[in-house]
C-alpha cells in the first residue's frame, strides 16, 4: 500500500497537474514534506502509547482522505489540504510498517528484513503503476484517485479485521496504581491498650485489635 500511494502521488500527480494546467506540484510536495516531518516529530512516541497497529490504520485513513480530495483541486493552493493528509499518512505508515515488518524476523536477520520490507514497497509501485495508468487512460484522473482512496480504505478495513487484532509488544502498559485508601488502617483495626479493671494488681495492659 505504501508503494501504491507513492505511485498515485509521485508518478501520476504530474500528469494530473499538466492536464489541469496547474503548476502546483511544488506547493503539493512542499506541504507534503513539511506535514510529514512535523507529524513524524509529534508522533515519535505513538508506537509505545497509541500502538503501531493504530498508527497504520490512521495512516491509511489519512492517505484515503488525501486521494479523495485531489480530484476537486482546481487551483494551486488547493493542493495543500490533500498534501497534508497524505503527509500525515506517510508519517505514520512508513515507520510503523517498517518496524512491524522487520520485527517479524529474528534479531540477527533484522537488516535483511528491513531490506525485504523496502523491496515490497517497490513491488507495490511495480504492480500499481500499470493498473492506475490504465484507469487514467480509460476513465480519467478522478476515477484513479477515487480508486486509490477506496483501495487504501479497504486495506485499512482488512487490516483492522486481521493483523491489527494481534497484540503489539512495543506498546507500553501502564503500571497498576494502588489506592491510597488501601493504606489507611480501619478504625476497627487500630490497636488500643485496655487495662483490666477487675484485677487492680495488673501492671500490664492488654491489646484489643
């Protein structure tokens, strides 16, 4: 899905802008890069607090929204909103996918796992480029973007029903907190010295609890 998203934006967005007589690619990719950078900084601990599975789901939703907005672009500045959505999706998807994918390999093969995961991103581009190009040539750019949006949303739904249900070992679990009332002794359990009145010679007190 990462490769699919790269194809829809980095490859065919140029043709879309040329067809619409827009010179907004600089606007799109500048907003995309800034949004991705800022979201990456703000979400740097989300893998331990929110969880990587939820990061993937939110990233796919962000990309789906960005693709769905692109057909309505008619001015250069209109590229800003879909760029922010796609940048948000990229910022969450890339580290979460790479971390979970490489983490599935034994520790001594994590480097190989990372290479394989990145390679499958290229496979996504190889598979999606001719398909999306055929849709553009046959039906136009708007259906291509809507199909890309639907595919991202469908992959997110499939992921939510399958892999996202597995526990994420990286997420932090809050330590159980003890209530302060548990440490307060009950008035009935406080030891109180009681002197026996029946024995005047008693020099020691007995304790009732």
